[in-house]
C-alpha cells in the first residue's frame, strides 16, 4: 500500500536518525520502503542541494533560494517520489513542502501564497499522508547540528546553521503553526526525548496509521 511519510523539524532535531530507525523497522516487517530526502534525492536535485547548503553562498537571495528548492523538488517528485508511490511503496522523506513554508515563509518572511503555489506545482499534487514533526528548542537543535558538522568529513552543509537564533526560532514557530493547522496529518514529538523512546512513539503512530489504510 502506497503511503507517504515526511519528517520535519529544525536543524539538529533528530530527523535523520528517526528516518533511519523507522525505515529499518518497516523493512524488517517486510514492507516495501523507499527512503529519500530534500533538497536532493536524485542526481540533479543533489547538485541543487550543494548550492543551497553551501555556506559560501551566503549572498543567495531569498527568492532565488525558494525557486531552487522548487526546482529540486520538481525533479525529485518526478524521478523518485511519484514512481515509488505508483509502485505501492512506503516513501519516507526527510523534509518536504512543509520545510519550505517553515524556512522560506516563516524564516525568510516570503509570501505564503507564493510558496504554496510553488509547492503545489513542484509536488505535482502529491502531499504527505503523515508528517512527523520533531520539535525542540532552537538552542538545543543548533548545538546538536553544529557538533554533527564538526564531526563530518567532506562537504560541510552549514549555510542554515549559520543563521541567527532568531531565524531558527521563527522556523520552529512556523512548524508548530503548520502542525496546529493540520493536526490530522501531523504527529508532534518532543525532540529532546531519548532516541529509542522517540522511535517507539513514532513507530506506534505510523503502524496505527498504516493499519487504517
């Protein structure tokens, strides 16, 4: 049964870890799973990701940033997400359209109507069946994210980590507002909990949703 799950949250909230744990559990249960991420997920979108997350590109204009996210998403949806859903897979994606509303809308103060229009075009009518929001204070997330970057070899994807604390607080509030507006889709989980406890909460909720389908 095709099912689209997205994970959202500020930098350092623990998304990537929980994506891995959930997908591993589903695979062990014999479910067909495809794990992907945004920006990126396919060769062309990964090249756009490199531009978006490179700290050397501080001069990137907010509108240009928004359009690059839309371009990456359009390619990702066409090449990866739609074919997987059409094949009946469970798609688990690290970030999707909500991230654009939170970061470019609430964080950059770009027009929400414009963002939703671009999201709709780029996603080609696809929307998540369930979204897991890992919520934590901006101070906590940034501390974790910066520590992770320091221990990362290769490209340092840190353009957003270098934004102000005020920016990250606005993004967090944006996520919480989006979740409040769509409680049927969002599962909000305390991102400061123990990793295994968080994974248990998420897996229980996901399996419940899958059983309803």
